[in-house]
């Protein structure tokens, strides 16, 4: 957000072990933007028509600052039929409760469709302990007043400062060019701070939100499905990522399974030997990571798998030809035809 005030290692030689199949959980995703007073929004209907359904508007910062456009934008956002939420930008004032009181007083009486948000970022004057203490006290106070609240922060700041030290609330991470590993089932994602959108002049922050922004509850981790036969796991994975694979999940490495391993190795640009070794494990982990693929996001192995499943040459280069073929595929599967291969496209491909 802005502040301008300033899989496992599987080897067929293992006789018995316990393995886990990556679950393909399908979170509902909502396209959104987050804005503050220096963003230039000209046409809210165009914003909505572009696919945006959620707007998170800055309300306050620190102890005294109020966003000058909050009250002006509020009726425009709600009249356009968009879901609205609000965030507070944290200053290290050493008085988080007073900042929380300032925040709540500013939004009192306003409709809110999402939980509230604490925006805490990697400012030079935060120590780790200060960030932890501030976050806990701010959230505790807001919750004591009957509100649900989540945390917005950067990916590295969360892992280096906050993870394991703050309440289990909805989490919204900023990461540009790299999809957070927990997205979409466990976190929402701000994927651009310089996005382009119809109805907006200049750059705007772009987001993908999950249901936790509405429930105000952190999503629960789903327990993986336990499987003790590594060959069954490999067969299921091959059937998932290759359209040509229709193996019987019998746990037996026969000729058909070996042949599909060879196809997988060829598609991924690996050594073709029919043996499921560490390179295959690494490749399947990359693919199940569901990284956003498309220009300028470079992920060669997932891109090769996409190209193979689109029925085109698989060279790992996501050029105009690949984007065009993906758009046609997205159109045929009821998806947004943006030519980027994100979470919804991966989920559809993996069905």
C-alpha cells in the first residue's frame, strides 16, 4: 500500500514410507484494488466492469492523519455495487491503542463489507519486537471493540518479523512477480503496486482476495491426504499435470507409468530416463506451486507444462503465441481471458 505522507522426494527403491499428495484446494478469488488519497480514480463503473469487486480504502495513518478522500469516495464505491473495506497505515508512534482508536473513530458509521486491515510495513524505524508489540496491541484493541481485522504487510516483513508472533487473523501479503506459497487458500495477495486499470489514471495497487476478507477468520490449514505407496502418488501427479496421462492408480510401475514419466521429463526439459528422481520431484513441486505465468513472469518448467497442455510447442518461453493460445483456452473454460496463467487457470487445468 502507499504512504506518501511520507514432493516430496520419491524414489522407487523405497520399500515403505509415508508420503503426502498435494491437495488441490479451490479458494474463491475476488479481484480487488486498494487505494489512498493520491490514487486518481475517474470512473467507478469502469473499475467494476474490469472485474474488480472489492475496494480497500485507506482511512487513517498514525495518530492524526485522515485520508482526505475517504468520505468523498465512500458513496461512489458503494453506489457502484463494489464491496468496501478500510485500512490503517501504522506509524511507530509507540501508542498502538491510540492509533487504533483514531482508526475506529474515522470509520464509525460507515458500511464495511470486509474485515478491517492493519497495514504495517518495513519502515526503517521498526525493530522486530516493536513491530510484534504494536501489531498485537492494535489488533487486540480493535477486536475488543467488536470488529474483525486482518494484517496487510510485505512477504519478507511477515516472515522476518511477524510470523508466529501475532494473532491468527486474515493475512494479505504484498509480493510482486512471485506468488506467495500460501496463496490462494491461506492468504490474499497484492500482486502489483503499479497496475493499470480501466477507470484509473496512473498506477494502482492490484489484489486477489480470498473469502477470509469477508469472514474475518483466518483460513484453516487442510490436512494432506496420506498415501503410503509412492508409485500411486506419482501416477496421480502425472494424471493431474499431463493431459495425455490416464494411468490406472494401482501403485505398480509398469510400462505405461514409465512411459508417462518419460513424457513428463521431456515436457519439463529434463533428462529422459524413465526414473522418478530428484529432478522430477523438483519439477512437480514447481508446477504444484501454481506460479503466475506470463509476461513478464518467467517460470520455465511450469510454462513448458502449460504449453504442452495447450497443444503447442513447449520451449518454456511465454511469448505472444503462448499468450494467444492461453486466451483461447481460457475463453473455452469460462475464465478471464487475460492471457496470464494464474491460480484459476491452474485449478481448471488440474481438474
